[in-house]
C-alpha cells in the first residue's frame, strides 16, 4: 500500500499540473487514509455497481481535498482512467470539487460540514434496515468548525451508531491559517470521547498505523460510533507547500506555478 | 355537508400514521416538535420515529441520509425553523443531491404566517414561500384548510420528490365541504367573477372571501382562486382561467414584494403573456414586535380585511370604470 500511496501522490500532482485550478495541498494530506480505506480491505464496494445495496458507504466530506480520489476511483474501475485527462473540461464529470455524478461518490460535499450529518442519517437508515454495511466519513479538521457536525456527533452516540466511522484528516490548516490560530481543535480526541465516541489519534501518513487503528475499532464491539483523528500535513511531501499556513489558497503567477511543478517533478524523480 | 374543521397538522399526521402501519419504508423525524397525534406515531413506530432535538440542521441531514437509503421521510418542525435555520442543508443535501440520488422527502412546517400569534416574529413566518420556491426540485404546498391538506398527502407518499408543506398552526374553516380540490391542478377557482380575480393562498384565502363579501356590496362581481401548490400548479389551466380577467389581486400572509406569491404570479403573468393589472396584498416588509389577535396584527401590517380593502376598493373601482369607458 505504500507504493500505492506514492502512486496516488504522483498522479495527484500530475492532475494538478494539468489543471492548476484543482486544489492540491488539501488533497495531499488524506492520501494514506484513503489508500488504507480503498485498498486495505475496509470498504466493501463494487465499482461496476456503485450503488450496490450491500456496499460500505464512504462519504468524502472534505470536497476540496479529494482530488486524490480521482486516480483511486479510476484505478479501482469506477470509471475509465482516460477520464482523468479530461478533468475540468467541458463534458467531464471530474470537477474542481467532486460531485456525486462521479461514480463512487455518494453525496454533495463542496460545501463543508455536510458529510458527517448525512452519513449519520445513512448509518441510521442502515441500522433500521438491518443492513450491516459500514459508513465511513472523511472530514477535514477545518470543517469541524461547522456546528452541524456537533449536532450529528451528539446524535450518533445517543443512537449507538457503531456502524459510523469518522476519520478526520487533521492537517491543522484551514483556508487562511493554522486552526490553532483560528479556533483550536486541540483536544479533539477528548472532545469526541466525552461526546460518547470511541476515538483515537494516529499518524495519518503512517499506513500501517492507520490500518491497525481502523481494524482495532472494527473489532471492538462497544456500541459507540468510532473516530480516528489522523494527524497529517497539508501539502504533504511538497517543499514550500507542506504545512504552509496559506497552502490552501497559494496562488502564484502561472509561470511560477510551472516552475514549482517542474521542481516537484524533479523531486519526484530524485525520490525514485 | 357540514364538516368539522380540524387542525391541518393532525389530519396530516393521522394519514402518516395510517400509512406507516402499511408501509415499512416511511420514517418520521421531528425537531422536538409534537402534537397529540404525533404521540401515537412515536409510540407505535419507535424504530421509525426519531426526535433529533432542537437541531434543524441535523434534522435535514438525517432526513437526507435516510432518504437516499430509500426511506420516505416526513420531517417536522416549526415553519421558520425547518426552512430558514437549515436552508443550506436543504439546498445541498436535498434540492441539489436529489438531482442525482432519487429521494422522497416531505418537510412539514407548522406555523405559516402569523399563526403563532403571541410568539412574535421569531416564530411567525413571512419569508418561507420566497426562499423555498427559490429551490428547484421542491414543491411548495400552502393549503387553506384541512381537507386540502389531507388531499395533498397521497401524492407525498406515492411519488419521489421534495415537498415543503406550510401548515397553519390554528384550525381554519373548511373551504371544500363537498369534495376536495383536484390536487394536481394546484389551484381551485371557487367563484367566477368579472374583470377582477383574487388569487390567495393559505390563511389569506379566507380573508379574500371576507373581502369578496364587502366588494360584492358595491355591486362588483370578483373571482376567487385558492392556490395551494405555489410551484407546480397547471400553468395552462391557470392561464385559461385568467384570460377572461383584466386584473388580479394576490393575497399572502408573507412579505409583499419580496419574492413570494405576488412575485410568482407576476412572473407567471409575464411568461404567459397575460394582459393583467396587478395589486399585491402582503405583509408590509418590516418586522414588528406588536401584540394582538391574528386579525389585529393583520390590520397593522396591511393584510387585515379593513386595511386590505382600503387598497382593493379603489383598485377594483378603477378597473371596473376603465372597462366601462
């Protein structure tokens, strides 16, 4: 899976180089999380039948930061890899922010802070239908400032939705700054625990650790919804971008972007 | 036939209870808002009734999640809260998401207009028609009595779609004692008139009838239409009815000139190339903290019988004289 994560990282940068309007920094922090979910055997899905009733639902709430989902979904066969070359163009379904016209996407997430609430409704529906599929939600940490998340967090533990699995891509940076300088999310594990969730923290770039924690939670029957706070770096692996407080909106002139991208490719080759 | 007027919400909830006992795919979600009939639903269907608490954003999110998983969802709260507190949830996860994920969602908002008389402007609702009709994929229902409310129910269960029902919190007189209106028409012509037609919705349909009595005393014969589907009425049908008139007066218990029923009708007139003069009877666009009965409050904001008559009488007179000349 480490190789797969590296491959997704490369493909994500290539997609961004081709379509610079696509956000890249927030798409580099959740790569390992998504690789574990999609390649680690946790998501029961059928790419040829994206709305198969017995699938595990995966809601990518951090819409802006899921450019890295495009190569993953194409690789798994949700759509043709040739579509990746058409991103953002007229007639393509791969937009700057993904929509559920893309096979493999469940809900609308361009506007932040909606994914967890809708996922909670899905988890309730599955429980009521006695469908034992799991619901995974990947959110950013910035969007947890939206109060509706906390309405869902209260609801999920009260109703013992242990089929609901939240993974926070905690890169600690929102659009304009580190969240510590906006409204801090320090103590997120304690907060979720006190709200009745089963919650742990993990290095979100450590594939083995992420896999281990998801598995551990999956095998724990305590009737609690589960959360993993994955500590990550925005712009992971890209010098100048990584952990920069304005990485989300850095918008250098086109020629500077070209230069930066050439450097990135150089770095990639060096790594290899 | 004499039918006892009933609370709109109880009639609707009774129908939901009946249907829930037949259809295991119906789910009811409340934002801590009740009614005696709702107690029955809560007790008899504990696995398909959930009170999310005072949390309308979550009410809509939970509704959306249930709906895309195949449940037919009725979500229930006070009208201003179920529309405005959670408007972006409604927009994103219902109106927008329904473009790609089929769903059946019915938002029941109780407390149209001034029906929460003493609770003041937070609980009163003068903007919901405007904001809910802004959303594609949503139908906006605004019944004037419990008979219409009851008739609207069947369509809510039978077909996928998104609907907002603005129900009055008080018992209203029966407008359809003999037989219910044809819900698919979206409107009903009660009284044919000459030259001028009143088009009213919800509580204001009853006001329109009271004003009609006064206008009749002047010897003028005016038509009255009750419009209860503000988005999906039959356009050809309404056009055909209005072609024989020279003017309309719109009546709504919502802000005047702010995108509500009046704007909808002006758009319709323009689109249908109808040659009609218009007068809008709606709430003066300002907020007020005054107390009084519903009728007293209506007089203060320009939609009571007397205050509306002051605008309507000269308007009707002018139209009638223009015709004579």
